[in-house]
């Protein structure tokens, strides 16, 4: 009886294997493909997600601000390693990510690279080795910037000594390193191989470099009084002017002239009867260059509340220095970004890490996106 049962099981197994083999011969194996995105929209935004609770898995997500829900808005994702710094080419064709990897995941031999992504496919197309000293922080806007018309990439380093690595984007190679003692981040000039850096003594140092990535000149100018007011290191540029804001609620323009930059007169964000309203958050400034409008995240908090999320966005004409609008946010936000077109959107990354989208002209709330990232902090656009 037992032998009959074993024989029946053997026959059944043989028949099943034969049927499965026949089915496998009939099924065409799936071929993996990569599709190109359509022509980019000015309402697309690249969102840096530092993945705070599992930092080796940081990423950049591409969202369409015109989509009606999160699924439709989610256009793709780029893996960017451990706590990256990100920047875009001026024409939007490439995204750059300064990344760190360890041979054992979170330990072992360290390797720092700049990864170059094609923004039509979101695929990495090249890598550049850089010194193992790049700055680790939560997606600092000025920690990785293009310079010299988009031909060069500047990478901020901390060891804890500060310096900048120069990368030639056309040749795809690291050129050299320039020390920045007592200073942090890079603020490129509108043209040429030149950038500024913000220093702890209140100065703004201007550094010229040559085609080999070596420093060729350095000058310094007094910019602010560090004993009087601290400066946020995340300005925006409108025309040839960087617009910094201070913790105590003042705008401090810095205009790039033909030679050295020239500091402009400081002007207040808050008006009479608005004591306690100050800027704060992470990426707390945005700009619409065509209309010369400055957008600033504001909240009621007073001294030492500079990391608090904003409850409103205040909009200014930088020429007249007049406030044009107060946009009350649906939910407090950490970061804002505008689009550059004639019908601009205003993106706001909320304190709960969702995103709200507004009409940047009227201030009307349009829609929200949820669950597209873990801990987004920074937005980029060409």
C-alpha cells in the first residue's frame, strides 16, 4: 500500500513539473526598460529627502505640482546614498548629488563621490571621486552649488576645518581644494570663477580660482555684526543680488558688482505693531525673479525661535521693499519654493513632512501631497 502511494505521488510530481516547464516555455520573460520623462514642466519640483531615521537611504523625489493627487504627482525617485547635498544644472538637464558610502554600509572605508543624474531618465550617468571630507548636514542649500555659468560644481567640506572642493563638470573631474578657515558655504558670483563665503566674524570673503581649481585671489568685506544679529545662511538670488535674512527679521542685500560685492541697506520684514514676527524654518526663503518678489516664511516667536516652522509666507517687492501680501498657510511649514513661470506655484513642505501647494500670485491653497517621502527638507528647481 505504501509503495502505491509513493508511486502515485511521484507520477503527480512529474506531471506537475512537466506542466510548469511547458508553461515556462510559453511565457515571455519580462524585459526591464527605462522610459524618458516628457518635456519638463516649470511646475515640477525636486525634493530632497534626508531619510532621517535611515540616513543611508536618502533620496530625491520628483513631483508634478499640477497633479491632483500624490500618485499622479510622483514622477520618479533617485537614490542618493548617505545624507547627500544636491544641486541642479542651470538648464535643468542634470541633477548633482554629493554622496558618501561606507564599505560596510554604516562603517568601514569611506568613499565620497558626486553622482550626476540625467533628469529625463533619472538614471545616474557619471560619477566623480572627491576627497572624503564633504559636509554632513540636513540638505544645506549652499552646501553644493554650481558656479562659472554651470561649468563648475562647488562642494562644501568640514573635517572640522572648512574648505571647498572644485569639480569641473565638463571634464567630470575633481580639480582642487580651497581652504575656508572660519567661513562656511559658497555663494557664487553671477559670472566667472568666483564665489563668496559667509564668515563667523561678520565678513564676506570673495575667492577667485583658476582652471586648475587653485585659489588665485581672496578679498574680504564687512557684511554684518555677529554680536548684533545672526544671519541665516540660506539666501536667494534675484538678479545679481543675494538676499539674506537675519534672525531678528531684517533683509540684508548683497549685490554682486563688477568687482567686489556691495552690501545694501538692511530693511525690516515686520512693520509697526508686528513685534515678535520673525523668519524661521529650514529653507525659509524663495524668489520669483521675473517679478522681483521675495517670499519669506514667518512666525510669531521672537528671539531664539529661528528653527520654528512658519505659519505665514510674507511676500515683498525687493525694489520698493514693500510687503505685497501675507499668505496664511493651511499647515505650518519648514521650507518653501516657487516656480519661475508666469503662473507660479508656491510649494510648502509642512512640519509633518507632507507638502501643500499654493497659487504664488493669489496665495490660494490648491492641493496637498502625502507620503511621497520620509523626511523631506529641501526643494530644488533649475
